[in-house]
């Protein structure tokens, strides 16, 4: 595949993923953003353009230093957060949302209590990165610390970040994180009861099983 074909194909997948975040209620309006690697570039959703208006000619690409390489539209203001992940991890795709249940959890605890074994799919109990102003290097640094040995985290009073080998994988991790957040909020809202939590041993056993997990679901 030529570089150009890879960029065109990746951009089409990126737009599809960004539209899914809106269609499935993980973001409202133009909040949230999506990126993916293509060759030496990072393709990323532009700032302030509704996803249903994005077409092939709206491609935005930057290099790993953040210099614009393709397109006229400005990259999302959360560019530093995405670039930090590509520089410091093996991420190939990143999804950032303001999903409501996950964001609610980020205002309540410093770690999402492990109420379900799917936490193992994100590397263990999901941490909350301390609040910092959106678009800043400080937020990117807080996020990287929260992501140590994890593929997803919450940003305090802000939202979610997940990454993966593909856009689909990063998206699925966001959907799981939002679902687990909703699960914990639902269970912990029952008066007079406290949700039971999984032990680290139970999570480790689930992680082991998930590693062998294929198409059987
Ligand atoms: Zn955001």
C-alpha cells in the first residue's frame, strides 16, 4: 500500500470512528477527538468541525512534533495529549471522549473501583489523571502517569482516554470504560449496599484468560 493509500484509508476509518462516538452518545457536538498513526504521520480530527461534515478532503495530519503536514483545518486543541501517547507508548490509535458516566466517575474517585473483570482488558483498575486545563502539556503528563501499564484512563472532571493497535480497539476500550463506569455508578447508588470488588488475583486471572480470547465471543 502506498503512503497516500494508507492515509486515505486511515482517514476514512478515523471519520467512521469519530462519528460512532457521537452516534453512541460518548460525546456531544464537537467535543472529544480521535487520532491514528499512518506512516510517519498522526491523522487527527480537526477543531470545531462536526463529524458528520468531515469528508476525504478534510484530512488533517501532523508529524510527531505536531507540525501540520496535511490539510488546512486546525487539529483539535487536545493535540498534545494524542502526541504524548504516540511518543511514549506503542499506541496506533487514540480515542478521547467526554462520555457521561465515565466523566461522572472521574469527579468521585481517584480510581474506578474494579467491579467487573473487563477492567483487565484495560490493564487493571482504571486510574483517574488529576485535573489540568484541556490542551496543556500538564494534562498530557498527568494522563501518561495514569496510563502506566494501562490502555485507558479517566481525566478528572473531563473525560476518557483509551488507545490501541487499531481505531476499533481504541473505540471498544472507550465503550467498555464507559460501560464499567455506568455499572459502578448503578451498583453504588443502591442505598445501604456497597458493591463487591474484584481482587488483584481475580483480575490477573481474567487478564490471563482475555489474552487467549479470540472470536468465540
Ligand atoms: Zn476533552
